[in-house]
């Protein structure tokens, strides 16, 4: 039965794969509205203009994502919109981190159409889906850092990402259209939430978000 109430965003920089996912969704949810995006800024632009997107299918490596930073930003900025990672990376660590950063599921690109349908259906029913043959329950010594990062507000996530690009407070203020004092306040809050003492340490933490390394060690002290 057709259901025009569903709205999906397929976010991947490979047009052929976007097309394959679109066909899968169209068969599974006839009449649904489907938007394609090739970069993170396209996704955020679409979500800014739509209040009732039901699901985002997101590639971890498309332009603008910068590892898990993009996922973290989307979950902070649009907490009511479920995000499912669809990735060629099938490592258990990547799957676990995606879930810890708020993804509602993780679908390896190598899985067949039936598995993709099963995963999407499960998430649409409010469940979290990960491959049954991948163990994502192994305890992780970096879990505390993930919890700290999850406390950042959307604006603080943006500031942290800009710090990692080497931007100065004045430049960040210009990009965000806020005062330099506001940026300084955000930086102070970021340092406190991450449990670090300097901008350099915060940037190191941001780089680990992107690289998939999570533990802040004594060697990171500057």
C-alpha cells in the first residue's frame, strides 16, 4: 500500500549507490518522498527545511563527514531524526562507534537488498539494527570520551570541528555570525566537557573522532 507520509534522505557521494538505495526504498515504501544528497551540507540544508524527515541513510565517508564528526553533529542538531549508517567499512569498532554516537543502525554496503530492507524496516519500527554476525558489545576503554562528546551542544560541535581546522576565534565568530566572546564561551565549555585543559587537547580529541581513536592519554597533555 502506498504511503506518501514517509520522507527519506539518501546521503552518499556515489550516484549509482544512491540510485540503488532509492529503488530499494521505492519498492519497500511506495509513494514515499526521497531526497538524495552528496555531501553533509546538503543533508543539513534539507533537514533545516523539513520538520518531518523519517530517516537519513548516511555514508560515513562522503564530503563533509570527517569521520564520525558529521554523525555527531547531525544527532546533536536534529535529535528527532533517526540516522542509519550505510558504509563500506564493516569493522566491529566502526559499527559500535556509530551506535554510540547515536545512529539507529549500521548497514554494511556489501549486504544484499533483503538485508537492507530488513534493517530499514527494523529502524522504522523504532529498533536499532546492526549485523547479527558482528559483535558490537565488546567493552571499550574509550566509552567515557564518547559520553563526554555526546554532551556537546550542536553549536559546540561546530566550534570543535572549526578548531580542528585551525580557525581562530575571530574566524569562527565570523563563520557562525556570533561574537568572539560567544566563541570563547563555547571553547571554555568544550574544554570543561571534554575534561581537557587547552585548545590543543580539544583538537586532538576532535582528530580522534575522525580517526576512530578515542582514549585521551597523558601524552596528549600540552
